[in-house]
C-alpha cells in the first residue's frame, strides 16, 4: 500500500512541476501573446530552459566536480565529504530532476519548431537534448531515454535504455541538427541567451558537441569515433563547421541584469570561500607562472597556496587560498562548451593520428591561448617554452595525453561535471591520492540512481541494475568498460 501511495504521489508531483519550468520568474518579457498562435512557442521556452540547466550545472560543478577533481576541498571530518569519495545516495537526486524537467521543455521547443515550420528552433532543441542527455547518461549510465518525458502520453514508468543505444541516437540528433541549421534563419535574439538567435553559431556548437561526445566513446571500437572525427575535421570540414574562435564559445554570459544573474551572486561570501583551493589546482598554475591564477585564487600570506585533497580524518591541514568572491558574479562561469576545449579535443585526436589538418602541438597551444585570453589575459612571453608546458613530439602518447588533459582541466573550470567525465575516460590529469580516500582510493565511476526511482519505477530500475551492474559509485558505464 505504501509503495502504491509513493508511486501516486510522485506521479502527481512530477506532472504538476513540469509546466512550472516553462513559466519562470523574470522571463515574462520573453512570452508571446497566446492569442496569436495555438501552437507551442519555442521563443518563450528556450531561454528559461537553458538558464535552468546552466544554473543546475554550476551548482553541482561547485559541489561535486570541484571536490572530486581537486579544485577545492570542503574541509572537515564529517561524513559525506565528496573530496574523500564519500558520496551520499541523496546527491543523485538534484541533477536527475533538474535535467529531466528541462528536457520536457526542449521537447516542446522542438515540437513548436515543427508546428511553426521553424528549422532553427528544431535544430537548437536537438542540440540541447543531446547536451542534456549526454550529461545524464555520463553521470548515471543507462537511463530512460527513448520513452522519457512522456507523462502527458500516459507513460510514467519508462524503461532504462542502454548507454550505447543512447549515444547512437545522440549522434543522429546532432546530424539532424547540422542539416536543419545549415538552411535555418536566425531567430529572436531575446529568446536565446547563448548566441542571440544566430543559427550559424548554434550549428558550430552542435558540431563541436559532436566532437566532445565522439571522443567520449572513442574507447569503444563499435562507435567508430575516430573515423567520424576525421570526417568532421579533415574531409568534410565545410559540411561540419565547428568553433573557430572564442567568439563561438557556448557560454551563458551572466550580465548581472535579471534574469541573467549568476546563481552564485546571492550566496553569502562565507559560504562561497569555505571550500579551500587544493595544492594540485594552485601548484600547476604557480609552476607555469600562469596569469589565470589571479582570477581563480586569493592570496594567502602573500602567496597562492592550496591544501592537499584526500587528507586523512584527524589530519586537517591549515586552510589557505580560496576562490575569490569576484567569481560569484563572473560572466564566464556559465560555460557550456568553449573554443579552448574544442582545441584540446583536436589535440588529442591529432596526437593519436586520427586527424592531420594540423599537428597536435598547434591545437594544444591554440587551446592554451584561447583559455588564457578568454579570461582576459595575454599569454606570457616564452610560456610555450617553459619546461612544464613545452610540447615535444618525441614524448610518448601518455605524456602527450597528460599535457593536453592538464591544460584541458583548467579550460573546463566550472563546466558541469565535464572534467570528472574526462578523468573517468582517460585517467588524466594524474591526481595525487590522499590517505583519507574512500572507495579503495578509486575515483567514483558514476552517481547512483535517485533512491525514489526504486519505488516509482521499480521494475525498470531493477532491470537496469541487472544489466549494468550494482547501483553504486563503482559500477562503470559502457564507455568506461574495457
């Protein structure tokens, strides 16, 4: 009886909240007179949906990614300290809920584009679906996909689809988006907080996202990623335009004007700088004499200094540098996918011999330059000749991967869970292992499914666990498995 009650309660709750995500505070000015159309109006849905996703991503980048990937340490010895790989089951709920709610809106944006004959909104919606679903499956593994978000059709308990099948369809969505946007006209600038309605820039973003996701599954022979990456970059570059400069980066710029106010802007300063920067994060920047440290760290006794992550219980070190409070309102923390990341993707592909348009060194250096300049600095004189930065083609592949991914790590600063995904894929950058780490010192491979899913969608949950493996942080997802 209790199980049935919980199922009904969840169903009613889920149906009730979905419409609310389409009608958010401070987005009223984007609404369109409902008397002018009886069809879905994508221009009224797009900005609220993207903004909600980016805010959710920033929240968990601060809470989860920064702790796992040794940007910060939320110091203390209590349970649930993520920097020790101690992750409570309840951590899983927030992103699952936030992402699935907005996927309903992206579905409506796509359908609105179909109903109104607007190819650009269709293409944008497909890209956003691919973006959000990729984060879902990379975080949890097998998830509801093909029959997800169909509550209004009476489907409340969708099956969990295999990650391999999800990725195949994500690629199909991105192919379709590229075609739609090739002929698509620009749309309302007010409806689009990322690119101001410019179809050509969305097309570049979609194809750059395609590269990110192809690289993610490149360890699986059946994905044939290397051949598709070569096609996009070398043989059909005009068919698949990708980001060509920082100006093409997909960033929701926080202007400080409502509704585009950073979610961190309202945090108390004490809450913001309570987590301390790690030695790993600070020391690399110090050793490179990297100017970005001026935006990302406070001084401690005249120097930039961090604390070791993963320290043992009872051995808490002295707190040192923190994230500056100026970052709370930084426009750049709304990053989705930037040009620097694309260059590091291409650097890896070139280092592995998949593409030949440019040498890996060129992509590597262009990626570094792009991120440093994006943050408002110029590349220091002789930066690329520093021993710890200098590229050498005689290095073995593992050394090249470490150099690429260490710099990529900084380009992914506050980008959802991206650096954690990439670490799980590659093992780079190499992170120091503290004596206090749990989970046998092994980086968590996923988040567990939300606990309530066991009661609201129990049969499909159990089928997913039987197929994928135990519902814990150690079970690898498809693209991680050998």
